[in-house]
C-alpha cells in the first residue's frame, strides 16, 4: 500500500468484505496511519431502518486486538442534541459491520496511542429524500447533528478526525436488478462513481446529493447518507483531498453481482498529503 503523507483530518473508507476490497481497506489504513487524531467519529452505514436519522452507542468495541473504547462523554453529549433520543436505536449497532471494520483498523494502527477512542454513529438512509430531491438540510434534526459535529471539530482541532465507512454501487440480481452487469455496464458504473468521488473530494454535499437524485440512486449507493453527512460537516473548510483507491468486486459470482468502493483522505491545505 502506498503511504499517505499527513496530517489527515478525515477519511472515506470502505466496509466491503476485505477478501474483495483489501486494496481499498489498505489505502484507508494508510490514511489512518497519517492521522494524528485521538478521537475518531465513525459515521457508519445503517443497513436497516432507524427511528431517527442517527443511532449512537455508549458501548466499547471489542476487536481481535483488544478493546477500542468509546468516548461516552461525547456520545452522551451528541445524544442530547435535538431533544435527545439518539440512543434509542443503540441496539442497531449489534447487527452492523460498517463501524466495526474501522474499529479493527484503528486499533491495529493506533492501539498504542494514549487516549485513543471512537464516537460510533450509524447514519440512517436518506433514500426517500434522494428520490424526491429534497435535501437532508430540510431536516432540523439532521442539521443539528451536523452542527454538533462541526462544533467538535472546532473544539478538538487535529485531535479529532471523521471517518465515513461506506461502499458505493451495488449492482446485479442480488440487489434487485434484472441481470448481472457486463463489462460495459460496469465501466459505466465506475464512471458514475467517479463523478460522485469528484463531488466528495470537493466537499460538495449539494452536488453529491443532486447526482444521486438525478440517477434516482438506481446503483444502490449504500453509503449515500454517511458520505453526505461527512461532506456537509466539512463544508467550507480548507481541506484538500486525495483519492487513494477506487475498485469493484464481484461479490456474488453465482448471480454476477458487483459492489464498488473507494478510499479518500482529506488533509489541511498546504499539507503534503
């Protein structure tokens, strides 16, 4: 894996099975290695429905490399926003994997770092808004949470980083498409991904959302909401970006279904990332 110069402030990382997405996981791990943060807000994809736009947990994450502690004080502080209730879906974390992958990699890379801790967040789907074209900005609860994340970035500076644990397109019969994508179709899928990645690298949450709306999310971009939350949180900052990896994997050879994924790092302007 090519090393990533730092200091890195935010990372878009995959949550695909490492058997097929090892190169992009490795690229994200390299970005973590170049990040000086002690606190990592991990915006994971909620694959099941949530009562609220976000679901927090106060529980620690027990990785094969040891326990990665959760910053309970920050979780409880965030949970109190918008009238509270952001711990109501805490049990949703039990069946998810998007935060867990990043917990393992962070423990592997920074396990000896004093005060290493995470703020685990599952981000609920914005599929309905994508279809109708109504921005998540219209939801006061969403925007209050984004405001809270901005406040944390301002308060903690380089001690805090944000990670979006996301995958991109899900194509083929396994994902309710009538047939498996052929080589030409996958080339088109990857090109549509690149347009989204350009939006992400530019921290343009509006363009990200608009492009998903224009295609009616027919490619099943499962990380749409966490990525939008990351981009909206970082909007207006002077961060620069680097695309580290973009790849696809035939996750189900029986049906010919594919998943695409990527890794991106953001760094402060003037840094050599």
